């Protein structure tokens, strides 16, 4: 009971936590929160988001919305960027943010106009690096692969052709930001509005951002990212996305 109370208090107070640049993160609304949160010895369940208390993995449900084509985003809310993302999810971005904090991650936020500076520092922030895996049932067996294996970086080979290689495992918890409504002045979590949970093209509203610049895929061959058609399940496949703190491979 004490553990549940501490977690609930933490969720209500997490808006007082300060990001790297001193901006407050979005609050989880207190309304009916206690009824929406389930805490057991093994799990913390928020609406649409589960935190494993032993492994600190954060899990959400998602659906494959695209299995071929150029990418600017990876995970988005329905009716937003399905034409440029692999997955849609109904999990609320601010609750994913809260779960990542519970999992021990710390955001390194993007700032408008300072994208190049963010790329220079983001991959060096060990507490912000995120491991993302995709889990689903295929032919009666459970599959679990790195999200990066589903994405290819478009690069130009010496002969001028586009050579695609697997994307690096370079996901960074950026944490979105608070945005003020133009008319009411009320602040809201930007990713809840934009719908971007995991992105490649830099957008300050994104919760998790790809940490390496890849260029605009529409500006020519060799720029940007695209789907690895050999590894992405067919459109409509239900998956679990699993987020955890990234650990660099052990040196041999």
C-alpha cells in the first residue's frame, strides 16, 4: 500500500521535475488518477502503458500502419502521420513520458532552432538513451526484434546508387515540451497534440527522437530513412513496443 501511494504521489508531482534546460515536464492530471493506476508487486499500469518493476521495461500496444516507404516518424497517434510512420498507438504520449521517468530515464529536450546542437550532445547523454524493441506473434511463435532492424538508412554508394543499411540503435528520450494554448493560455503536453511518440525527422514535440541527423528524404536520394520491408510485419499486425534504458554492447 505504501509503495502504491508513493507511486501515485510521484505521478502527481512529476510535473515539478526539471528537464535539462530547466523547463517543467507535463503533469499527469489528477482527475480519477487513482482509479486509472494499478500497482502490484511486479507492475505499474497506467492507461495504455505498463511498467515492469523488475526490468523497468515500459510496454505499450501498437498496430502496424505502414510496411513500405519513406519514414519521417516511427510511432504516432491514429489519424496523424500514418503515411510516414510504421506504428500507431492509442497510448497517451504524456503517460509514456511518465513511465520512462519511472523506468529511470531522463529527457534531453530538443529546442527550436538548435537541432544541430541537440544532435551533438544527445547521443552522449547515457541516461536519455532508449532501447526500443518490437514484440509480436508470428506463425505461433513470439518474435522480438530491435526497432532499428525495421528501418534502413538511405545512403549513396560510390556508383551513385542508393545503398540502404540498417539504422543505428540511436533513440533518445527527448521528452517533448509544454505548449501554451493561444487563446486560453492553458499549457498542454505538445506530443499529445502533435501525436508524435517516436520520430526521425526532428520535431521538438517528439517524446523519443532519433539521435543522428539523416537529412530530408524528399530532397534527394541518399537522404533520410525508409522501412526495411523484409522485417516489418504486414499492415494491421498488433505488436507490443518495449522501451528500456539503452546499454551499450559489451566490448570484446
